[in-house]
C-alpha cells in the first residue's frame, strides 16, 4: 500500500491493526483499528503522530513513506499531538533511526515523553497559537485541547490546506481500506463508521465529554476544510458531520440522550430471562427502540455504546449470594468510570434463598444521577402477576423516555 496524497505536500501513512488484540488492552476491535500518521512537506518535513510497534505498524509506515519518496531519516520534525503509547510506543526506536529529529509536544507532553520513552533531548514544548513554519507555504499551528482525552493533548492545523490533524478527537474504531475519505464511502460504510465512532467515543472518550465540548467551542472559529484523525477515516467532503456527531455524543452525558432504551441482563438458571421478554414487550408497545445485551456472554464495550446514547436503561439480574449477579457489578463499575449519567432506570430480577440484589444495586448506583422507577423482584419462578408488572414497568419506562426526549 502506498501513502495517500491528501493535497499537494500532505500525505496520510497508516497501518491497520487486525491481529485480534484489544484496544487499550480491554476493548474488542473485531473490525480492527487504523493508526494514521500524516506527512507535511514544505522546505522542511514534519511527521504528525507516530505508532507503536504493533502488528508491524512501523514497517508498514516505512514502506508507505518510501512511495512519497521519503525515509524516516529525512524527517525534520515529529509532532506528537498525544502521548498515549498507541501513538508513541515506537518513539525510542524512531529516534535511533533519526537522532537529529526535533520533537514538538505540549508542556505536559514533553513530561510524558520522558516518562514513557526516556526522551529528554531535541524535544520542545509548544502552546496554543504557536506556529511551525515548514517553508513553501506550509505552516502548522498548534492548539491545546487538554483532556481530550489525556491532559497533554493538542491538535495541529495546517493553514494553507485548512486541515485539522485531530489525533484521537473525531476518531473511530475500524480498519481503513483503499478508501480513506468520507466521500469515497458507501452509505453502508458510513453506517459502520457511525457505529464504530460511537463505540470508540463511549469506550475511550466519554468520561471527558465536558472537555470535548470545550474543545469544539475552542476550535469553532477555525476554517476547517478537512479533519484527519489518528484513528478512522479522513473527513474531506463533510468535516462538520463528525464534529456534529461528537458534539451530540458529548451532550448525552448530561442529557437528554436519544429516546431509546438499553437492556443489560444476565440470568443463572433462566428465571430472570423469562421475565425479560415481558419487559421488552412493554417497551416495544410504546414503539421505543430497544438494544439488548447479555452479560457476561457479550463484552461490555457494546452495551456501553448503546447505553451512552440511550435515555433509558434496564438491568435484569438475579440475586447472587445476597448481592447482585457479579457480571452486572462489572458493568456498573465501567458505567461509573465512563459517566453513564442522567438516565431513567428500571431493574428486575429473581431471588432464591435470599434477596439483596436491589439493595446492592441502589448502593452502587447512588452517584450516577439516575432516576429510578419501582423494581420488580420475585422469589423463585415468576407467576402471571410478576410478568404483568414487568410488562407495565417496561411500558412506563418507555413513556418516560419519550417524554424526556420530546
């Protein structure tokens, strides 16, 4: 694969990670993820963002650079928008190939380069508004966007082409094929990247939604012709689309979210599962979209994405040794970390020789700003009355969700 020319003097070089690893060591990426770097050539040459030695990514980047043609040794500047190891893990080896390179990062980025890679020389801190003039009309302008999603993060803007190199901001999961621009994708491809952008946002960025909104506001006066993230497609035809999506995603934290309900459930011997169907019937009687996720059979990554955008949540699980079903405990821990806030919530479940799940559930969710409707619990096998109450609770939650979002 060759480097992709974006405009004269600016290229995308990248690698797809498709080896079955998990992103950040915990998030499934069955459709892979791209690592995008960018070359900006004036009289001097800058490489924006790097990779880690992951699935032969450095070799892939090297081969693509040769098609420009360019070698690692010919690069004058390395701009590190973000110091997370998926963008910097190969930094030490890169410097061995090009010991004269000058590295640019924010002040906190300089500190992290030392921590992660032992880099203390030929590295310079930049701040918002600083400009790197590469000559031949190419100028890079830096803008700090802290906590999107690490505190050292910045974006880089090339003035002549009006391209925003946004690193993790406006990114997504999903490998990139020969088509790297939004206007080259089919409607089906766009739907895929929408879902993978949402899941990426919920998994990686959601905790920092307040800072995402601040960053979007900070960048609103830039005239942006393209957005080139470090994961995902390049937005050439409609960069405002991905900005709008990220703005929507960020606002879901404080609500209102979409008039949808996400159901997360687990069952030991089928008693809770039997009542699940009555709850779902109640929800669907109000024509509210419902997303259903069973744990631990399914990784929390997908439930997290649907829960992030949904105004309503349902949890179905039995009591397990006086407490909640343990896989649901893990889900709630993740939801707490990722700020799944301001939801309307219903919980149902069975118990055998002792109850206790509801008390545990209330204690673990007290800081999540959730509004609860009455739970439905029963001992042993559910009778007709339990199924009817569950149906009515599903219907009640659906009505609340529709009212909030109208």
